[in-house]
C-alpha cells in the first residue's frame, strides 16, 4: 500500500558541466520529483536547456515505457 510523506522544496545550483551527473544521481534516487521553472525563482534565472534535452527526453520516455511493460507494478 502507498503511504504519503511530506514534501520539501530543494533548489540546486552549480556549474553546467556537472548537470548531467547531478540529474542522473537524482533520478537514481527515485524519490525526487524534478520540475522546470518558468520564471525567475528566488533571484535565480532559468538557464538554457541542454543541447541534447529533446533527444534525451524521448529516449528516457521510450525506456520507461519498455521497463513498465516488462515489469508491471
């Protein structure tokens, strides 16, 4: 059975060269919901998307779909 837990907001900032590794680590934790910001938040502006963002997103969606069909919850 599912249970609920209180959520907390986490703001990460760092150099772009570490972004891929940080996002991979966050995804591996499987307990972090990542959402995009659409405007300036707490004095920090949103950067530009990663050049491969669309391709990575498509691949991730297909991979998750395959995993879901192989291991139904």
